[in-house]
């Protein structure tokens, strides 16, 4: 048995890094579609065919987390621990494609001209466009799929890289995901064009999701071979995991500090990125066709820096300290966007700093989780953190959409009537800064708890 494990696929550098590439390609596809609407907000508002206002866009963006916060993500994490990586990943790759397809259909001329489902979605919540409601349903289904795939991806890295280059591998997986974000911010508004045909980038996103599904099938073959080599019996794993283990996770104070840092930090980044291109149009006077260019500096910087952070964590440690530093930088950026000059150079600098922050905190946070919970319920622990995170991802976009309309009365109507009006983003940016400040508090609490309990968060991840 020992000889089998020593000679398994995970001990081959080529095999384990290749497995990471296949899974990461699936996640790239998911992250592309997750942000595909972000650089299109101005087009959705200005184009009379869609005519989405700030509240409707916030409603749609918050829909990403609807099914997640209802508990389906936790169920997915339990399914992952009980049924395994292959089954869970394949099922929810298909879920992503189904949700994305509904999102796409909601914005097609076929639906908008009274096609299948239009009358039903026009029969309730009359203050929202039918396209908004159907797109939100599709985005909610897609959001559940990508969130469970994210949990599965983290679990895969632990399976193949524990005791090896785990933080570096997680960092590279994050960097791959940011590639999808970079691509969509740069490419989606250009593909939509000056005429604002938003279905073009959505259609490309569905094609990429299908390719990602195929790469996951290839990974599944490798995963099956690894399990066979190491004689892993899924029935044994089912006996090891018990529902009562959830209580062990929820009574762990360090788990809650990480979870709260996660929800607050990510709520100040991902919802912000949904509005960042519109911020560039309204404060920094960027053309809407290239509105995603400056926000793309965040994923570009993150792609380059996150692997470096991962290597540092593997060999030097200091995870808790890096989370504190990243949280401080986040607050600085949002205050800068609130009160800084309307200079595009300044905006670029802020996005680069935000990219550094976004390398520090996730790069240090995700590899820290296996240090505070047992591996047998690691999938459930990750899913609980993602579930808590999604309360923020659901609520913050809706709050920001409300704030835009509340503190910019009449601006949406002026824009839709062809008047050259602009949103003031000061209040939304202060909301994001406040969220970041609360996250900083939990980063300090996590470091204090680590010092008290000796989890080793400040120690290197790599073992000899």
C-alpha cells in the first residue's frame, strides 16, 4: 500500500500540475461568465431594448447568490465529501451551462419580442423588466454551479498538493480564474460593439463553459486513476464523514474569523467589480466600449502576483499578517475612489493596488483553512465559507444599486433620454470601504486566535 501511494500520480510533478491545469480551465470558463455582464452595465442602461436601471442591475447581480444562500451550497459541500470530486464536478459543470443559457436567452430578441416565457415573467414584479427576472433566474442557477465548482477546485488542490506546493497551487488556480476575469473585462464590451449587442459575449461565454466541461471530464479520468492507485474506497469516506461534523466546524472560532473576513473582503471586491466599468464611465469619463480596460488591471496584477504570494506562503509563511496587509490596502483603494481625483492614471494606480490586495488576502486565506479543520470534512468547511461569503455577494450589489438610485435622483431617466448625465459613486465607494474596515477587524482577530491556539498560520505551508 505504501509503495502504491509513493508511486501514485500525485507524486509525479507533471501529473499533479497537469491535473491542476485541467480543473483550472473549467474554473476560467466559469469566472469568465460570472463577470460577463459587468462591463456591459452602461449598455444595458442606455439601450432602449433593455433599459435596465441601477436597481434592476443590482437585483440581477445579487441573484448570483440566491440558491447559494438558501443552503444548496452547503448541500453541495456535503455531496462533495460523500460522493467525491468527479461526480460533484461533472454535475455542477452542467448546472453552470444550463444557468448561463437562460441568462443568454433572457437578452435575446426572441425573448424580448414576446417569446417563450415572456408573458409569465411579465406577470409579476411589474417594476422589473421581464428580461431582468429571467436573466436573474439563470444567473442564480449558474452562480450555484460555479460556487460548488470553486469548493471542488479547492478540495482538488488539497487532494493533489497537501504536503507539497499547496499554497502555490491554490495561488495558480486563483490566477487562472483571474485570467477569465481579465479576458471578459477587456473583450466583452468590444465584442458587444458600439451598437451594444450584449448577447455576443454571453454566447461566447456559453461556448467556453462547454469547453471547460470537457476539460473536467479529462481531469476526472486522472482522478479515477489516482483513486485506483491509492485504493481509495468512497464507501469508507462516507463512513468517515458525519453530519455531526458540521458542529465541529461551527464551534471553531478561527473558522468564523476566516469566514467573516472572507464575506467582508469579497463583498468589497466582487460586487465592486460589477460596478467598476460603470464607475470608469461616470467618474473617469472612459468610453463605454473600453470601460473594462482599467478594471482589467486588477485581474492582470492578481495573475502575476498571486503565484508569488503562494510561493512566499509555502516557504516563509506569515498568512495572517498578509491578510491584515491586504485588508488595509483594500480600504485605501475604496477611499481613493471615493475622494480621489477624476484622473485615469489615478484610477489605474488604484486598480493595481486593489490587485495586490486581492493577491494577498485570498492567496493567504484559502490555504489556511486546511490548518484549522480536518481534511475529512474540508469540502463542507469550504462550502460553509462560500455560503457565508455569498450572503455578502447577494446583498452588497443590491445595496449599491439602491444607493446609486437614492443618491443620484433622476440620473437614470436622463441617461435613457439621451442627456449627458453621470452617476456620483461617492456613497457606494464609502459603503465598500466600510465593508473592508470590518474585514480588517476579523483579520486581526484571526491572527490573535492563531497565536493563542497554535494553528500555524504564520508558519510555512510546505513540509519536507
